[in-house]
């Protein structure tokens, strides 16, 4: 039995899903869910235990903390956190980190 070569106008399921995520603007929400589910791995358990919420809005990552002292300390580590998040995502999605 011979297999027919794939036609050029067909897409793989992965390509269709990727396109749908972009069309319906769901990619950001899925990325935010991934970041939240792995936040203790990305930021470390000490930071994760003092984090109330992590929100991704476009290219901004908003981190709401319940410790003013930690907020001040993390202010100087924003670049490293951004690097860790982007490495986890696999893209340079996060361009700015806001600590609240």
C-alpha cells in the first residue's frame, strides 16, 4: 500500500491549534495558567509562598506580593525573574515585571 504525499494546503493538528489560540486570543491565558501552576519552580518556594497572585497582561507580568520587604528585595531581581519566566515559557514573552 502506498501512502499519498501530503497536500500543501493541509495543516497538522498542532498548526490548527496554534492558529486557533492566536485567533481567539487564548495563548496569553494558557501561558498565565502555566506560569501560575509552576510559579514555585520558577520563582522558588520562598517567593511563591509570599505571592498572592501572578497575572500576565500582554508583555507585563504583574506579581502581587503579601510582603513589602520581599517586594523591595525583588525590585532588584526583576531581570532574573523575567529571564526565568521567559526560559520557562520558551519565548521572550515577558518584557516588564511589575511588583505590587
